[in-house]
C-alpha cells in the first residue's frame, strides 16, 4: 500500500465526528451557525450546545498564511510540489541566524513513523435507498501523507458491514496530520451518498501505541464506525524539513522520463500516458521523440510511475520510484507483449537546491530594504512641509499610506486627480505605500511604467488618462478583436495556464485603455522602487477558495485576510446595507482555545438538492482568475494553529482543518475585491507594516462612509486595531470633503483621514479660496448621483468635459484640505515620538493579519 508523510501532536484531542450528507448539505452548512458546543469525552468531542466565545479569550481573526519568516537552514532540495511551492531560506540584512525560534527545523529531522489504520466494521448505518439496505464503503484521506484517497471494498446490502481492511501511511511527527474517514452508500445510477464523516488527529497517538476507536455522533447514537490505529517509529528514517512554525516545506524528488525507439525499429508512434500520483505535473501524454518529461513530488513519498499504452489498457508498466538509484539512468523496454517497442529512460534526482518561496511571517527583505530607502525621502519631505527645526530620528518617521478603493474608470480618473493634488502640496513624498483595488490599480499600473513618476509633474500622465477614458470603446468587441482574444487565450492555455473568464476580461480591458497589446509587467515596476523614489504599490484581489473568499495582495507581497461565502459576497455587493447583519447572524466563533475541527452535516433532501443547484448557479465565478497556487504542496506544522502569526477566520465555514486550507487548493481563484468590501485597506493593517496614517480615498457613489464602516465593523469583530468609524447623522446626510477618525485609547490603531467622493465647496470655488465667476459656475456642477451619474461604473467612456470635472474635483478636495492633511501628519509624528518614549515597538496583536 502506498505510504507517505505527516504527523501531529496537537493537545490530546484525537477525533471529531460528523454525519455526512453530500455536497448540498456541506454547502448549506457554510450558511448555518453550528448548533452545538464541545463537551469532553474520552478521546473525542461531542457536539451539544451552541458555541460561545470563552470569557477572556481573544478573537483570532483572519486565516493568514504569509510566506515570510526567515529560516536558517540552507538545505538540499526541499519544497512542496515543484516550481511554485518551494520554500526559501532567506537571510534578511545579511543575518545568518533566525529571528524566530520556530523559524527552522534541523536539516534532517527524525520522527518518521508508520501509521496503520484498520477499518473494522460499522453498526446500524442508515440506508439512503428507499428499499434496499446500503452498499457501504469507507474512504481514507490523509493529504499530507498520500496523494490520493484510499478506499475499502464495498459491502453489499448491509447496515452493519464488515471490512477488516488495513492501510499504511508513512507520517512525520513535525507535521499536522488529520485523517478524514468517510462512509458512503454506493449508488449505481446517482452520486454516492455520504453517510458518516470522521476527522481523526493522529497527533493524539504516541509512538508504539495501539488504539481502537468507535466513532459515533453521540453517546446515544446507534450508528458507529470501528477503527484501529497503530503508530510505530521508523528509527532509520529522517526527513529534511524547513518551517516557519506554520508551514513546512519538504524535500523534493524529480523524475525525468524520455521515450525513444528500440534499435532500428521505425513507426513507434504509439502514445502513452505517464502518471506519478501526487506529482505537481499530474498525468502527461507522451510519444517517442516528444522530448523529456518531468515529475516532482516529495522525496519521502513511496510513489510509483505508471506507464499506460493508449488503446491497449492491458499494457501497463509500474515502476516504484524508491527502487530507482538517484542520479543514474535506468532503461526499460515497453510494451512487453507487442511491437513496435519503445525504450523508456528514467532518471531520478534530487529536486531544486535553491528554493523560490520564502516562508515567514514578516515583510520580505526587499520590502524592508525599500522602506529603509523610502524613510530618507519621507523624512526630508516631512521636515519641509511641517517646517521642523531638525531632522527626524529614524524611529520618529511615520509610515503613511494611501488607500484607494475600486470603482472602474471613475476610480482610475479620481486617483490621478488626488495624486496630482498631493504632489502639488508636496505631500506625495510623505507616502510609503499606495494600495489599490479594481479601477484604482489601472491608474497605478499606468503611473508605475515611469520609474520616476512621483518626482515629475503629473500633467503628462493626466493627459494620457484623458485620452484613455474619452476614446470610443466600441471596437473592443469587433470581430478582429475577438479573433485576437481567442488566439491569445489559446496560446495561454497551451502554456499551461488554467482557462478563466478573467483572462478574457484582461484582454478586453487592455483594448479599453490601450490602442494595442500592452506588455508592461508587474516585475517591470521594480525600477520605480530601486531608490525609494516612489511609494510601494500593492494591488489587491480576492482569492476564492471553494465557496470562500480570501484577500490577497500583489506587488511582491502576498497575504490572505478575508474569508466569506461567495454567495454572501455577491449579495453584499448588491445590498451592502443589509448584508452585514445577514453575515454577522450567520457566523461562528472559533478560538484557539477550542479547536473543533468538526462539521455537522444534515441529511440530504430533495429540497436541499434543488437549493444546491441554485447555489451553484449563483456562486459560479465567471470573473474569477484561476492561477497556479504557489503554496500548493506545502504542509502544516503540527503546532500551526497556536502560532501567534496564524489566524483563523471565524466565518460559517470552519477554516481550522488543515486539509482545507489554501495550500491544499490546486489554484488560486482571484476576484475583484469589490465582491466583499470595496477597499484595499487590509494589507495596511498588518502589524509589522506599522502604518500610522491612512489616507482613505473612497470612490463609492452609494454612501460616503459605507464601505469604511463595513471595514471598521469587520475589524472590531476580529480584534484588528482600527478606529471606530462613527460619522454623525448630519455627516451621513451631508458628508464633508475630509473626515479624520482616530482611537486615542488604542495606540496600535492607525489614524484614518477619509476623503469621500463629494462635491461640496468645489461648487463655488475653482481653487482653494478662489470663488467661481458666473461663467465658471457650470464647471462646478459635478453629478455624483448613484442613479444617473456620468461616472457610474457602467460608463466606460467619459466626455472630455466630464473627465475634466472629475479630475479637477478630486484634485481640489485634496488641496482644499491642506491644513487637515498637515495636522494628521503632525499627529502621526507625535504618535511615533510618544511610542519612542514608551519603549520597544508593539508586538502583533491577537487580531493581527500576520
């Protein structure tokens, strides 16, 4: 039996049980508040009462996997499954020691064991069929130890089936290992019905221990599944691991396969399928002379290469990879019973020696180096605009960020106007970060093509912007353009990228804003950061995981912050005023003091299947970007859940199960952040970024404070330091151009200076302090109505007059609030000085994003 790697030592909790129902109920479970809480029983948890937050406990907010903390080991090949999921050993600032005691494990770590699971029998299983008893089988899933789900045989027509089948897994004590056992009722015509689901944490087993468990839903339940577990140490085995205390990267093995003709034979045109289960590459089609094929998988897994001749299923060849000598070529002949023959050359070698993904919980060395350079620019600018008598000390220099929301062409245009206003006031050099979402990222992408854009007058980029937003967009769907889109998408698919609607939208967007193909890349923007001459841009998107959403940021830094059901987020996008209550009522708390690793699933019904159909229809993601998951193949450390930089998201879907976290997903599915909260603020709330002042640039037409309030409520629920967003009723009805929100009682919370998109004194003033003449009054009338505004998100072409009005309005609103901006900057400097007097910098809070 195929075996592999993982173990866990998490508390004394060993198993968690759930009745299973099938996909429809599993989906509906994500919408329902769990109806029970935990009462301890021998080696299991029973579900009884509604969950509650423990008194004195602290919220653990966001499911956060951040590739970041430095490690000291420079190992031989290790990682997850090839390319994108390799872990790095980075030495920030030239240091050769780790800043975290959990940052690295020894080069060769003992602790490999053999986990034996024997599925014995079940009792009184319910039948999902109307007439006959169930035909049951059990599946075993241990993704950190095996690449596939294993399965018992099916026992026909029995409510108390007996299997007595044994399965072996090669596991490691430093990894989190949760076994999922599922009982199914087999159906020939329809999908098999789930009957019972059990989660067992192998960390509860000690080396040499034998344990027999009888899993049931409750002490009174008749339905039971009997399973035996045995754990045996393998003293002659050690594995090379690298970890930051949350994720673990493992040693990789690479297999090269090449097919060639045997002797003088010609016509070896037969095609074969090459499969290494669990490899990053998956199945590959090959033929003689078609080049070399590669497979990457964890070196500790006892994998095998399967070669199948297409059209002749009886012709198969299986080669255990452990039997292959490392670094040597092994030649085989295939097929064995028919001609023409082909020669199969195999060579196994160690995986990449230089990992490509950094594991950790802090900003990457490149970001820290950038901030060090940027501080000098910021210090000079602050001394000038605040008229300081002496230079600021390094720990007195505040971190100021611009946060821009989405809003299509409206956001793109408005951000240009506001950045021009900040430059006019000499404040652009005071900014360290700029975050954007949706349309505001289009503006950033344009600006950062020039490595020195913030040091120049923005008249040139503004004129280019006006050309882009006023030109006709009718040609983007012309037949010639559609043919180009199809060709581009086909080429991308040929390169191995997953197909998705966002790729098409990117091509359409390129045609909307540019006259031809635009090849500027994110990596090209490094030149704009090389001397700290511009703020660091962060481009935000949502990563959808199954039915969940997770915020990611781009720009060399990745972080996942939010999780929510996509159906709810779409509802929120249409009715934001009602969604929060809907979301809050249907959320569940999850504290680090209680790790339920448990789901309750109600029996499937016809009504549930109908609901599932409509839910699938609603949650289909035509705008999601499917891209390779660079975390895929990394595993979780046995103590990941208690790491201070790991946070679970307490939504309706329990995110504490390591088998369902982001590294287990084959792809990252990216979506516009507006589907959740229209903000790009979360990356700025990461504690080690230590942002003091956020200039909030809001381009929403529906409510001046609505999205900021949603973010504030979210932070309050999750324990994230953030000021309360509480505008007065008068401000809600008639918002001003600028509003400062602070929390004096929480030094960790940044100050937020909020600029909603409003037309207030601009109606009567063409410039700060300059009243309009009668001839200029019309230029001050800017229609920002959510119903008939020319800047509605559906409008992709503006008239030159409307474009000028929006640019002038947003620039004016910045310049007209110069004193408020300077006051906020002085406050940020004073806050830094007070912190300096108090002592060391703050530690990450329990509600941190890290």
